[in-house]
C-alpha cells in the first residue's frame, strides 16, 4: 500500500507463515513506518479525526438500526423510543446525530486545509478527486439519514431535495417519482432512504481506502509544499504522527462530548420534534447547517433549474480544481496575493452559510430604517465570488503572481541552517 | 492445468477467436441489461401506490371564502370556495403579463351541464418550485401573498386567486388535478 521499502521482519513461526501467504501484518507495519514530512502541523490531524468520525457513525448507526423502524407510522415514535426507553439510547442517538455535524465540521477544515496548502496539485490529483467523491457521498448520506427520524424537517427537506430532480427537463417528473417510489415522499421513500443510508457509509469506507492509498503512493503534502528530498525531511508515521493525531483527537472529542452531553439539539431544528405532516409545511424549511452555503447558492437565482445547476456547479468546480489552479507553487505561504483571496473565499463561504439560514427577502445588513442589503443580494455577491475564486482568481493569479522565495528543503525550513 | 501440453504446433484461428470474444461479450451485455431492467424498475411506483387513486369531495360543505384541504396521493388538494371579489380579480388579469399564461376559465373543469362554475377552484396544493404546501387560509391576509391567493413560505412564491404564479421562483401555476363533477355538488379527484 505504501511505496517505501518494507522494514517489517516477522519474528515468530505463525507470523512468518502468515507473511508468506497474506502479508497483512506487513501492510499494517508499513503503514506505521510510513515516512511523513517532518513539518506537518495540526491542520494535518483532521485525516485521523475523520477516520474516527466515520467509525463512530458506522458503529452508532448499526446500533440505531437495530431499534429503528423504517415505516411512516412508526419511524418518529421509534426514534423517541430509542432516546427514552432503549438502554443507553439517550447516549447513542445523540452521538450519531451530533456525530454527523462533527463529521462535516472536520471535513470542511480538511478541505480548506487542502485548498490552502495546494494538496490537490500534481501529483496528488487522485487524492483530491477521491476526496471530492467521498464528500459528495457524505452529503448524500447526511441527507438520507436526516430523513429517517421522520420529523417535519425530515419530510420537507426530503420533499425539497427530491424536487431538484423534478427540475430536469422532460424526464424530471418521472425521475422524481422513480426516486420516491410514489407521487410524493411516503413510505416507499422512507424505506429506500433507510436502505441506502445503511449502504453508503461502507462505500465511503472503501473510498477512504483508495483516498489513503493514492495519498501514500504520491506522498503526503506538507505546509511548505516542497517534496521531502532526503531521509532527514521525514519522520515515521508512528510514533510521531500517531501521537500528534491522538492529541488532536482528544481535543476534538472534548468538543464532540460538549455537544452530545450538553447541547444535543443545538445543531438541529426544533421543527424536527414535530412528526412529519404532508399537509403542513414548516414556516421556514432550512437544511442542516452543513448544507447552508449550497442552499444559499440555490436560492441566489430566481429560476428553479438555474438555481439547481448553479448549486451542482458549486460542487462540480471542486472536481476540476487541480486543473484550474495554474500555479506550480503549492502552499499559500509563498503566494502573498492569492493568500488574501483565499481568506476572502473562506469568508464568502461563511457569508453563504449565513444567507442560507436567513429569509431571502429579509435585511441582512441594515443601514437606516427599513433599508439595507437583503440576504438575497448578499448571497448573490458571495456566490459570484465563490465561482470567481475558482474560475478567475486561481487561473489568473498563477500566471501573474510572483511567489515568495521558497526554502530549499523541509529540514532547512524547520531548522534553518542547523543540521 | 497440471499436465504440460505443448501448444506450439497448434493452429490458432484469430477470426474464430474474435467471433467468440464478440459473441461472449454481446451475450453478457444483453444478460446484464436484462437483469438491470427489473433492478431499476422496482424503484418505480408499486401497484398499490397507483391504485390508491381517487377521492370524492362534497363541495356544498365548503362555505364561501373557505378552503378545504384533503390528502390525495400523498399530496394535499385545495378546494377553495372563492368570493365574488376573488373571482373577478382572477378573471380581470391580463394574461399576457403572466409567467405561465392561463385564463381563469382554463383552470376549471365543467359541471354536469357543461358550464364552468368559477366559485370552486380545485388545485394540487403543492408549490411547483420544490413541493412545499403554500399557505392561503381565509382571514390571514398576510399569509395569502401579494396577490391575495397563496404564498409559499419556502422560497417566496406568490400565487393569485386563480393559483397562477405571479412572483417568485416557481416556474408554473399550481397544478389542476384531473377531476370530474359526478353530481352538481360532488367532485371526484383522480
């Protein structure tokens, strides 16, 4: 799996026997001795954190599936029963629900890190592409899972999102009803959403394997974006980065535990404690926080199909990012002008999230009475910037920006002149 | 596999091999397609979903200005008994300025004597944008949108007293379901 010379020596007869037949211990050992750049900072710990998130979701999810009933008449009650009556259900259900938010929180940091340090550039395009696919399937899994408690937001969220497919010209309505298994979101929909929500995390796990494989094959990027040139530039993954990851995981779990034990509902919506009612739409349908920026992009255009296409494009543009950025310099540390654009890009993403939560016609930034910038206008500006960053700023800056002088090697950057 | 045979003198007919490759590939493709078809089609509407088709509504129970909401095929159906003011407003609109041009008459089904009764407007109560249920209950003027009909709270589509889209992102007017008058006061939807 990792492309460095193996140093594993089986010591005992059984391990020697196994090593000749299936070198699985060797694979694990090579993983642990994998030479990692010696200058990785804490932003690099989110890969490990995300592995933990995926495992948490799979384990708590399998347990929840043992108690959950995927039927429109019973689903809502069964989730309440898990929280109230099932032993430790009060703990396991919020772990899964909060866990989804923590998973997205970690993945967004992981993605911004990749953007900032140019981890998508040659020869790591496949690492980035698999990451994009994983993110896409994560979004699908998150959406499907949110439908299962069958509250008002579950139902209407599912109605709105499956409505996207109805906007496809000509075949839209048939496609939508095929996905739903009926004329509207109903029992067949809930059933298949449950089946797919159970399946997709295992698909993600397989893709994570490919993501890590591609990363080990190309080598890890690092904060200065200069490839390791000698043995001095690297450290063994264990114990150096296992310990660093473990510390970061500990801090991350503190935040996780805070939400699970003190604010289990803070990241959800009160409306989801009302059982789904196809006759009544909630006042404001708002997706989970991690979809808000895309929701804002969707609503930034007054046309249904255009809104959807723009939202899809917002994710599709990530897939072609390695070929949009023309700069050979990976790390933003050496790109003074683009670095500022990147900071604006992060701010634009937060603004989009804020606009997604607001009502389009409401005033976001007031000046004077009744006047000001509406969420709609703000969302349009932020959407324009979001796309401009990928389609204009990155291609152009790579051609006109003069990067700062870069150190000769990782060791030089870390230790200066000292050897 | 165990016994070693010398194949060096054997004649290989390349054309025959190509034929076998193509024939095998074609048979496998047809087989895969034939298997994929039921696996894809099972996702569609089941027979019982299709059969749960129609409902009857007694119009005489709806008083003027009132709206009845009933569940039909998992979606709400609105029946509004419109006031004369609402009817005249719906009829006076210049349809050239509409996003989805339709006259009020085109949005009604004939009664048993072949005439149109503009008092009763029957619609699928699902916003044509992303499928939310628009609000428009009598007495809540601010809930009826800028055109006095219906307002979708999800993304701000305004419908007039004929259920036509007037403002906001929805692409088309509220859908009129297939319904027939089975007597002067009873309709059958579906």
